[in-house]
């Protein structure tokens, strides 16, 4: 029987990263297989990038192998199946290390010194900010498919609802269909804090069920207008959901610290009874009377400030945000925006940031089209563009970034300019927001709030055109136009 593509990719990736025993944990996002490694020196980066089907490799706290949407979940699941574990679980396979000679040659000593230098540099770069970004990524990346699915369903419901109001469609059947679609969508967004609490508990090392309960606390179930709870900051009353996911993440981090400490001091015979009770009671009270008011104030100020900047800054703010988003993706800084998007949606019903940032992908698409037109003789490059362009149009930009524009240098810069032009159009029009996160590019159209999708499409077309023109005239390196064969 012929080997399936995902089986081959899983096997070859393992071979190039130093074997299954060198991989500690595997997760994936929309396009990348993310691996925590035991020894980074065992990785053959050149060979890894040369694997047929690998579109790029990103070295960060985790080694990230870009294989594209659809393929990534198959490859990641095949890899953990081969290891006999589940996604996110530690891989406990150990491989025998080679015996190190006591009398090292000069080359061996130099290699060891290089490894030590790299390890020190990695430790130096392991800042609290980078660790926080990694935690945010680990909490929200597993939820992206849910955001995409529920968001698209909510977008369809919104379109049908607008058509019902306009009289384009009519009847109880349509009304009931919209109701059912919204019920499905609300399965995620109504109880989002609980899902975030569970994922945060997994990330911080707390009991996952306790994290879910902490997420559920912010809904203030049982509180009535006749018996409100006080807000210590404003002197008013607390509102269900106040503080949102920012408060949940903070509260779960605290319950993880407390639970670990209690496990050390509580006798084993009563640990299962006493530890969760004390942890929940302590952090529950802290969440209701301190974390919710403080996180609520922070969330309100943050969302208000972003909306103010976008309203006042207009086209200029849109250009800056659209142009800088690709470098943020390159350095992994875009993960910090996920909770901000969610807070904006919770507070105002939409995020004004996402449509602007989505223009960065439009700039990539325009740049790729220009490269395809001017570099027809470079079969290797045009073949990569053919594979990456369709998913780029749908808003998944990593294959274009790491497989096409970033390796060439200048096209990455001109693609950023295209994203800035699209962002400027969105910013100038104003009021264009998305009701959910996850998709980008053309796939974001159904999620544009209040029927403003025509404005979003204008911005997207401007990003395509800007990326194309900037790249065609200024962004094509001479070496990229040289003939190559596949």
C-alpha cells in the first residue's frame, strides 16, 4: 500500500528533528505543527525545510513546521499516533544518547562551545514577556477551529437576519433557521470564559475542571437585581461577565499557584477533599470581589483606547496597523491580540482591529501575484506560489510569508506596504468590524458586522493592488527572475 502524504510528512519530520525521542510535546494551529524539543542541536533545519510539503520552518520557543491548512491536523495527529499519545501530552520515548568521548577533538570542543553559547542565548531571550506570549498562544491556538466554525455560522445567521429584516426573505422557517444557527454559534461565545478557564488551567498546571469553574464564576449565576454584588472600584454593582477572559486567565493562574502549594502541605489522605475546596473558595471570592472589578476596568479602558485610536487616527492608524501586522506575525507577537479581539467583541459586539489587520494578508496575495508574473521562469518559486496563493486568498498567510516573500526579503517589505494601503482604506471608511475571530482574507467577509462587507472588500482589493504594484516595480529581486527547474 502506498504511503499517505500525512504519514510520509510525519515520518520525515521526525527524522529531521532528531527522532521521536527528541520531541517532548506536539500541538498544532491552523498551518503549523508545533513541537517542544529536548535537544535543538539534533535538528537538521536544512533537511527539514527541504521536505516535500513543508512550506517553512519557524524557530521560536517551539519548533514550528508549516505544512498548510487541512494537512496540519492530519500530520500532527499522525505524529502523536505514532508516539502513542494525544495532542499536547508528553512523549515519553527515550533514545540512547551516544557516549561522549573524554578526550574531545578540537571540532568536538568547538561544537560543544557553540551549543553552550546557543543555550545561554536562548535562556537570555526567555523573558517574562515571551513566556506570557507563549502561554497566550497555548491557551487560544487550540480554540481557533472553534472560533472559525462558530464565527462562520454566526456570520451566516447575521446575513440571513439582515435579509429577513429587509424583506428579501420571509416566513417562520427562515426565522427558525436563524434561531438554530445562533444557538449553535452561542455554544462557543456564550460560555467562552469556561473554555478559556479550562485551557488556561492546562497551560498553568491547575486542575482543568477547577479552571472551568473559575471561568463559570464570572457569569455570576444566581445573582439577581434584588440581590446584586458590590463593585469595590466604582461603588456600583458587578455585571455578569465583567473582566472577561483577562480576569479568567489571571484567576486561573492564581488558582494554579495556590493548588500547587496546597498539594505540598495538605496530607495525601484528605488532599482530594481539602485542596479543591480551599482553592475554589479562596480564588472564587478573590475573583468576584477583586479580579472582576479590576479586570473589568482594564478591559473597558483597553477597548475604549483602541476604538478611540482607530476613530481619531483613521487612515493613518489603519496604514500603520496594516503594515506592521506581518512583522508581528513573524515574531509571534500577534498572539497577544487574541484576547483583545475577544474583549472588543464582548464589549461592543465586534472587533474593529481584525478587518484592518486582515489587510496584511491581502498585501501578501498582491505581492505573490506580482512575483508569479515577473518570475515565470523560476519554476520552483512559481510552484510554491501556486500552492500557497489559494489559502492566502482565504486568509491563511503563513505559507506565503515563510515560503515566498520572507525568504526573498524585498517582497516581504512591499507586501507590508500593500497591507498598510488596505488598512488605510478600512481606517478611512471607519466602523468596519468583525463579529468573530479566526478567518481572514475572503473568509472574513461573512463575519463583517452591520452589513459593512462592501467596505471590507474595497480594503481587500486596495491591499491586493498595493502589494502587487509595490512588488512589481520595487520588490522583485533579480535572482528570483533567474530560470530554475522543479
